[in-house]
């Protein structure tokens, strides 16, 4: 790992961004494969059961996504605090902080698991009127909540190692988990290869929890063995008040930003469903988001690697290099999404046509991609600045930007353009594009404001240097 640490602090910044970023991109693709496998197999339960099962998965997805967003937001504390201590050369403190974060994740996940298991039916009833879909959704959600500790452990492991500079090991662990899930889905749902009928729809939940359990066991083994840079012991799990307060100062805003954004997308979907007959714009949005989310995988990978680079260089007191990394990433992400936008303009109709043969949805989806792509490069700038602040540990500014983009700009613009000015579906697409431009411009201002240049672990760095 010394090679990657030298690359982060001394080598080509462009190479460092992609070297750290490509495994994160692969991990995101694996997560997509995870979800597609679940949908594929439950859809084969029969015409009625299959449709109800897919609807059940779709119904509870906002709850699952909310929990994942919250955990991943909290994981930014691992990236920021571990990367800064590694950059400062204080590996002992990096391990101690990592242990405390791991313990906090485990404790919180158990609480979430208990509350979620008890309240699963109530959550589903809030999302949809009673019916057969609700029964399936509640069953699925109860089992998923029981497995929350496994998900939280794996997410903690992923972000702690990313802070250290190792993005490949989490990728391999996620690959194992996805492969197990893909193999177990048909076995647990239908009993394929075995002399029994399977669990039916609920088998998909058992497969998910089992595969996550294997990933969590592997993750815990690697962390406690200490073979990949971060080394945990039972002693390192013991909380220190000052450390806990610092971790919470980084984790809480990041979690609020992540879960608040996830909730914002749920609200936007609900608003879109009320435009016209609801079906066409909602289908256009869903397909358009699938297309753009595949492009954004590259941006997510680069932004996560940027957070590690900024954190380690701030820890090494090399603010100038961290600033160069931020500027390079802004230009790079803007350029990548600029090229992607041109491609989308050229092939937007055939792309939408891959997912549907409905002419109305194809027309509306093409219109969405045309308008959204005009402003898409600014989203790259937005993500780059957010990553800089995440790496510095000042996540309250990332939270502010994230909530502003969705709750302060996008949702009000949709209400204004669609419901007050009666623009129809096209108002949704313009609202999404304009919110990215304004948020991107504000993010640039945040970057040059420079609050991120003071790392949250500065007192520790000073002590290490003095010693």
C-alpha cells in the first residue's frame, strides 16, 4: 500500500483519481447487478405473483435506499478521519478511530434492526393502501431489517478501507456477496437444484441477508486480522468521548445529507406521479434515471477517490496539492459529463427504446434526456466540491449543498413550473436541469470559499508533528 500512498501524496493526481476510482465504479455496477438479479427472479413467480412481487420490491425500495444512504453518509466519517490520520502518518490513531466507527455502526445497526422489524408493517401501510402487495412488502422488509447489522458492517468496512486508500478489497468482498446472492436467488425462491419448492417471494430476502452475512464475516475478519492496512482490536472498539463527538460531527451531517437527498427523490417521484396520467412521466423519469445512473457511476467513483486524496493530503499538511486535486476533478468530471451529454443527445431515442416500446414514453423519455443532458456537466462540479468537503471532514457544508439542490431548488421548481405555471412534464425536466446548474455554481463558490482547507483532525496532526 506504500505505492498508493505515494501516488496519493506525490504522484500524478489524474492517475490517483482513476486508480482509486475504478474499483468503486465496479462496486457500484455490482450493486446494480444485485438489484437486477432480485427483480429478474421474483418476476418469474407467475403473471400475478410476479407482478405483485416486483411491485412489493419497488414499494419498499425507498425505505431500503434511505437506510443505505444513511449508512453510507455516516461512512464518510471513516473516509475523512482515517484518511487524514494516514496522511499525517498516525496509523495508531487511524486504527483507533476506525475501531470506534465500527463499534458505533454495529450498535446503531442493531437498534435500527429491532425498530425496523417491529415497525415494518406500519412503514408499508404509510407507503401504500392495504392489499396483497403490502403483505409481501412487509414480509420482505422485516427480514431485510433483521439483516441490517450485516449491511452496516460491510459499509463501515468499505469506507474505512477507502479512507486508508484501499478500494480494491471492498470491491472483491462485494463481488463475493453479489455472486452468492445471484446463485441463491433461484434456489431460495424456487428450490432449483434441490428437491423442494423454495420459499417463494420471501426467498429473495433470505438470499439477500445470507449473502450480506457472508460479506460482513469476510469484512470483520479482514479488519481484525489487519492485513489490509486497518487493524482493529477489541480495545480499539472502546469509545473515547472526544473521538465519538468528532465522529458524530462528521457523520451526522453527512447522514442527514444522504438520507435527506434520498427522501427528496421519493417526494419528486410522488410529484411526478401526479402529472397528467402519471404513468408516462413516471416511466420516462424511471428509464431516464436508469440511463443517467450508469453514467454517474464514473462520477461517483471519481468523487469517492477525490475524498480520500483530499483527506490524506490535508493530513500531510499539503493543502496546495489537495486544492489542485479538487480543481482537476471539477474540470475532469465536467468534461466527462459533457461528452456523455453529447452522446445522449445523439442516441436518446434508441436508448429509451431499449426499455420500452410505448411511443409516448419514448417521446417523453427522449425529451427528458435532451433537456437534462444540457445541464448534466454541472452535476460533476457539484459532486467534486462535495467530495472535497467530505475529505476535509466538514460534511455540514456537503449536507447544505445536497439539501439545497433537492429541497431548496428542485422540489420548489417542480411545484412552480408544473403545478403553478402548468408546463406539464417538460417542467419537471427543466427543474431538474436548472437545479443542477444553480447547485453547481454555488458549489464552486463553496470551493473557493476555502472552509475545507482546515482538516477536522488538525489538532492531532499538530501533535504528531511536534512529537
